[in-house]
C-alpha cells in the first residue's frame, strides 16, 4: 500500500505553479513588437540563454524516462554525449552565423533564401506537426505517471464530466493544470517570460536531481560503491559495447546517432535555436552553446545515476507493489520513490521538479510553435503586409490555439506501450532526420537546387520508414534519414542545373564570405529559377 500525498505536498505543488504563473505574467507588455514577443528583442543575457535552453531540452520525458531507462536497460544512450561536441561545433560556427547574419526569427526563413518557399513551408510544417505531437506526449507522460504515483481527490461532478467525455479523471486534472497555466503566462509574457521562468525551473529540477541521487545512494547499504557494483553485475552499467548492430543499442549507435540527435535537438529545431537567437549578439550566442556543452553531460550523468541508484536500492529492498506498478508504467519509478521516502513538503517539492521539467519544455514549445506559425505561415503567405502590432496580436492568439490543441491532444493520448524516452526519440527521429538533412544540404552542397533537394527528401523519408519497419534501433533513425537525404540530394545536384552563383552568395559554407544579396532580389532570383 503506497502512502498518499500530505497536505503540505499539495500546498508546495500549488505554490510552485502559482509562482511560475505570477513570474511569467509579470513580463506582460501591452505594446510589444514581433522581435520582442518571439526573441525578447535579442536582449537575453548569456547565462539565461544557457539555463533556459537546458530547461527546454530537459523535459519531463527526460526527467522521468532516463532514470527509468537506466533502471530497466543500461547506460548506452549516455554515450550520445560523445557526439555532442561535433553537433554543437556545427551549430556554433556554421549555423548560427547564418541565422544572425539574416536576422531571422525562425530558422526556416534561411531555407527560403537558399532554396524557395516550398522548402521553408515543408520544414516549418514538419516542425509544427512534430513538436505539437511531442508536446502532447510530454504533457501526457508525466500526467500518467503522477496519476499512478500521486492520485489526487476528484470532486464527484468532475468524475461525471470526465466519464462523459471518456477521460481518465486523474490524468485530466494534471494535464489541464499544466496545459492551462503554461499557456496563460506564455501568452502574456512571450519569450521573455518563457526564458526567465525556465531559469527558475531549471534550478529546481537540477536541485531535485541532486537531492534524488544523494538520497537514493544514502538508502543503499554500502553507498555509491555498492550501488555501482550491484548495477554492474546486472548489466545496467553497460556503455562501451563495441559490437555493431542495427537493431540493438550499442556504443556505435549512440556515438554516431548522438551527433545527429544533438544536431537535430539543438541546431535545426526552432524550439531550441529560438533561444540562441534571443542572445544579445552572435558572440553571446556562441558562448551560450559552449556553456551548454559543459552543462549537459553533468545533468545527464545525474539522470542516469539516479536510475542506477534506484536499481541498487530495490535490489536490496524488493517491493512487489512498486515493481508491479513499474512493470505497467515504467516512468513512475522516480515519483514512487519520492512518495515512499521523502518527508511531507519535500515530496511535493520533488514532484514540483517533475512539473518544472514538463512546464519549461511546454512553454518553450508553445512559443516556438507560435513563432513558426506567425512568421512562416501568416506573415509569409496569408498577410505579408500585416503591421507589427497585428502580428503580435496573431502571435498571442496562435499561442492560445497551440496551447489548447496540445492540452486537448494530451487528454486523449492512449497509454504508452514503452518508456517515455524511447517513445520520444522514436517519434522525433521520424521527422527530425529530414530537417537535419535539409539544413546540412543547404549549407554544404551549393550545387543542389530545389528539385534535387525534394528528391533527397523523398529518399530520406523512404529510408527512415525502412529503418522503422525493419526494427532498427531508434538511435539509428537520425543518421540514416539525414545522410540518405544529403547523399541523394548531392548526387542529383551533380546531374542537374546548378543554382546561379549570385543566388547562393553568402548562403552556403563555401560562399559565406561573399556579399549577401538584398532579400527582395534573392526572392526574385528564386522565383525565376
């Protein structure tokens, strides 16, 4: 029989959510520009960019899924950090200079200048659909776990309403609380509210991980050394598996896939790059990338370490109730441990850390979805002559629309068949591969025109589908899809008409020092070709 939440825990949880909403709403500005609303007028300090980006990347899926994965499987995905320096070097010294030179709000604006509106539209829609579904999964996953670990009392009228709508009342309450509160302060404060609340949330979730790891190790007889030995004997510490396999996670899958995984998450995804574009200058943004490279490995180490410590603890102190719940809902592991062992008040604070991981990614995602909708769709295709004031108004409306859409979708997602981390990377791998391949082609293959790129997109899509259908490990989705797109587009470019030299002036790695043509002139050349 599991203990229930103390009233102090509910007070802590409620106080945390109220504090985040209050801080976010404090950044509301009635008169706001498009640059202010979506990139905070490019005035965010470097440290805030670093912590805000880390909070956006460290979602509730990671916070719950990575300890669960280490508990159930091994440490092989941790080896993806070895590919991080390569990915971040490409982001810092190749991608960001283009984005800042063009003064873009969304990264997909660059693709139109390099190719044509169809490529920009494709990439933006891929991002919108992928991140919408990922954010719904992000909102649903922790709600499912909190339902199992921390059931809350539901009024009879709410029970009847959820039954009528075919909803699980426990999941519905968590989804609605998180979805509505995040949407509210993101609408009001825009990117500035998102970034500053993300700082507070990162500090809470990082502190929560330190406390969780220290407390879990303290409960293991023999401490950290014994915890490692127990996990090692069970194969949970396996990381340097140098065998090669397409279907199993090995070191090579993590190392090679890690380069593309980090490049997709941090280099070609609007959710993350939008934070770097909020920095004061290119130099400050590049500094943020460098500090991000120093910060991510310790955070991941804590996440995997918590999983190993919990494995050792439950090996020494078997608990059939916990084991049965984890077998059905793998990602309930960490909150179950909190519920069993933390004192009242501290349990609520640790659960608030889980919500912090969820809310930080959700607000970041909603804001970036709104930015892509307004800049890439509304201003580009529907109302090119709209005023800045009208665009900001539409930005607020689309923020509400995306927040509601994600919340409603999360309410109706069925139970997951595997852990959150596997589900997240599998889904993102299906579409992020195309975005990575498109950007790499745009920058490194100047001979590729729009038609050749579209053929590459078809090839990359087909290869990714093949990898999924044949049971390839999810870490291989990223390199297979991206490299096949890049290779086929490059080969087709050799046998097709090349883009006019002046149309790619300043827009590829090889022509980066050439003068950049005015926007209107570039678009006219693109339309003629």
